[in-house]
């Protein structure tokens, strides 16, 4: 079995206004190639911190993280060739058009303009982007459309590991469904491994093969989506992921979100 | 690095230049506003040169004084635009929230920084030329002796040091999202004070003259003034060229090195993304 991502005891502490925040308290994960791995947790549980570490944007205080066998800290440039990321904010030069933003992203990944244009047109069709709007400034796009451009940007570099940090947060139900379909498409047609962070229980259930629940910087439980539910089936009839979360953390998801917001 | 790697880095470099050009194109109205502001400053400096005779009462070579002040102002405008573009490598991307995407791209940081600096130099030279053209309409400038070629040569040699200083300046917004950009202005002001932008450094106290020796702007200004005002050729400006070469040789790699060092620090502290 080959792994796309493995971590051992990853820790991260932030010091903010004389306050010490233990964002990650020893994370151990193994993500198999080709699966959609869900990191499920309330806001402030450490999901985005973990994604940033995997994206080479944050250096952990302790522990080891490898992507396709490359140490993320020591071999950052090798890792950067294998990954891409879509975050909750679409993050573009808002005054520039979609195509200018996409060509810039292609350029800094070493893709030629000719090749990039070919990819952009092909991917636009897949993600449902109107070609006629590719020359419009990003600031004129809806949130859902911006997120589709962000997904196109990530697709373009054909990453072996896609890091999706709450890609559907803030989207309307229709845009959310479209983005979720794209994630499934990405796995099926491109064979990409996907690490998806979300606080949306239904999304995790719909998309993920394997899920780890993170709470207060710790992995509370991990396992196959169906197996996790089966673990509490003797207690609750037709359990949901919300029930799984409550069973293992002792608090409801809403309470956990409130607690994290209070302590932030 | 293999050929494929070099090609990738060159494509990335071009992508930065095109992006910056596109951004300037999109924000052209603001560019125009700042251009007018720089011209107003340059014209003011020109009139200060012209006014010296009136308030000193002495008979002076006014044309020389005007050009002396204008050259200081134009070079200062060039330096300011260079620092602004390079410092905004970090600040602008943080504001647009694109910084993490740029910093996780598989390219060398040196390619990233040198491309932004390359664009800044080309844009700065174009802008300086346009400013000279516009202000010359306000004054009867005597450019008959000017050796434009050697002035351009001095600017080209000085640019290596200026890029190095620009990279050091770009560190400030990296380590302080809140105040970094403002501190870049302080950095510029110190350069202005020590380098003799509007005066000969000989008027400074001795300790300030000693500091001025470490500023590439001191030699760039002296060299450009000698080329434009006295018509000196490039080979006659060796006393300005060699310090610029030495400073460039030190400042350029030092700028890249310290930026990378502070990037690691920002990644440890988690301040790469935070918006100010």
C-alpha cells in the first residue's frame, strides 16, 4: 500500500498577544493514494493549520510530515510540484480577469502559455465555467464562480495530492453541489488523492472514503466512513456523522464550534 | 539545474513580469495620479533650484542648479517606485490574499524576487524618462553636455545594489504585516537623508558622510550628475562605478539570502498570510 501523505506527531503552537495557542497537539495521519480523506472538525480545531503545513506554508514545531516520500520541510520544492490547494477564500487578483489569473498561476508552475490555454479551455468546460466570461475581472464573479476558477487553477497543474480546505464554505446549495461533483470527478477521472477539510458533516459523508475527526488540535477518531458509523450503530439507530462526532468528543458539533470560537 | 528546470524558472519569471504589467494596466488611473504627484514634486525641486539665486542674492548658474535638483528628484522617484514595487511583492499579495498561492509555487525565491525587481527597474526607467520629458517643458534645461549613455550605464550598474536593498525592504512587510510597508518609507527616508539626493554629501557632518559611503544612491547620484551636468563618459566615472559594483556584489545575494531567511521565520511564526 503506498501513501500520498504520512505524518508523525505533528505539533504547532502559535503565540499571539502573550497567549499560547496549541493548534496541533500531535497529529498522526496516513492517507492512501487515490482516496478522498476527510479531516472533519469544527472551526478552529486545527484543520487549516494542518493544510498549511502540508502546503509548505507553515513549518511545524515538532513531528514529521512526508508527501509521496518527500519531507515537506526539507524537500519543499519537490513537494510543491506534487500538490495544489483550494482554500475557503478563492484568493485572486480581483482586478485581473480569470484568464490573466489562470495564466499567471500556470506560469509560476512552469507551464507554457500555449499549454496553459489548452488546459484552461478544457478545464473550464469540465468545471462549468462560461468561456465568454474568462476575460471578465474576478471581482465581477459570484463566490461560486470564483471557487470554480480556484478549482480550475488547481486542476491545471495536475497535482497528485489536492489539498482542499473547506472549498464549499459560504457557497449557495447549488454551487456547493457543483463543487462537490467536481471533487468526485477529480478523484475518478484524474486519480488524484484528495485531502478535504470540512465542518460539513453531510459533505464528509457524501465525499470521503476515510475520515479523521479533529477536535482541539487532536485526532479523536479515524476510520472508514461507514465503519465509523457502524461503531456506534449499537447505540443509535441510523447514526449520522453528527452522532459520531458527539460520541467520540462528548460534545455536539455546535457546542464544539462555540467552544473553539470562545477560546480563539 | 537541468534545461527543463531553467525553462520552468524562465516561464515563471515572465509570468511575474506579465502579472505586474497587467496590474499596472488595470490600475492605470491610480498610476496616473501617482505620476502627477511625482511630477509635482520634481517641478517643485526644479523651482527650488531656480529660486536659490533670488534669496541668496548671489549670481549663480541657475540652469545647473535646476538640473542638479531635478536629477536628484528623478532618481529619487526611480528609487521610490523600485522600493514600492518590490516591497509590495509581499504587501499587495497579502492584501489580495494570493500570497500563499505564490509562495507555494514550485519556483526559486530568487527567480520570484529578481523578476519583480526586473519589472520594477524597467518600469522605473520608463517612468523617469517620462518625468524628465514632462518637467523639461517647465524649465529651459541645458542638456547640451549631457551624456545620456553613461548616465544610463550608471543607473544599470546601480540597479544591482538597488535590487538588493529593495529585497531587504521587502522583508519588512513579510515580518510585520501591520507596519512593514510604513517602515519601508522610513528606510527610504534614511536613504534620502544620507545619500545626497538634493545636496552634496560634503555638507553632512563627518559621521553622516561615513554612513553615506555605504549607500549605493550616493554613487549613483554623483555618477549621474557627472554624466548629465558635466558630460563625463562612462570610463571617467570609475570612482563611482567600482563602489557600485562592490555594493551590488554584496547587496544582491545578501537581499535574496535574508529574504529567504525571513520567509522561513514567517513560516515558523505563521505570519505569511495574516492581513494587516
